């Protein structure tokens, strides 16, 4: 039995396996691809987000996408947060339930004011 460990894959080694591949389209018109290995292999299970390229000659290339890096909030309130993105922009995000739409203006003003006061006090404290 051929055993493939995480160590094998982290050392930039390529493991070649023989098997059968089935390509098709499901009832919702989405592409499907199944690979069945014909060798006796023991490997770790995995799942992730991938870029898949199907070429005209039948070759399939699959590459794992990098992990999403989330912005960490600088300040938080009950329904909102302020964060600084890696692109140099600040983001103010407010989320409320649909049934609170009547109180949206008041919630928006209160939470934006609270975060603005926190920013001002931080700037004054730094000087």
C-alpha cells in the first residue's frame, strides 16, 4: 500500500497516481469531475477552494486558492464595526435585521457616532 502523508505533500513532491476520471454535467447544469484511484493508497482527506482549468485536450489542472485573510476590526459596536483593509482603506460595516428597517437611521447615527468618538479619543490619546 502506497501511503501519502502531509509531509510528502509539504516537501513540494508530486505524487503520481493512476486511475479513472469521469466528467459530466449534473441536472442543475453544473460541471462535475470524479477521479477514482486504481492504486492502493492511504492519504489524508481534504477539502478546500480550488481553481480548476479544463483544457481542450482533456487535461485538467487543479490549484488550491490561497486562504482568505479577513480584516480585523479596530472598533466594534452592537451592529457595526470599523476595520482597516490591506488596500489602505477604512471600512465601516453595519448589519441589522430586515424587520428593524424603521430604526435604521437612528441605529446608524448612534453606532457611527460611537465609533467616531472612539477614534477621536484614540487620536487624542496618541498625541
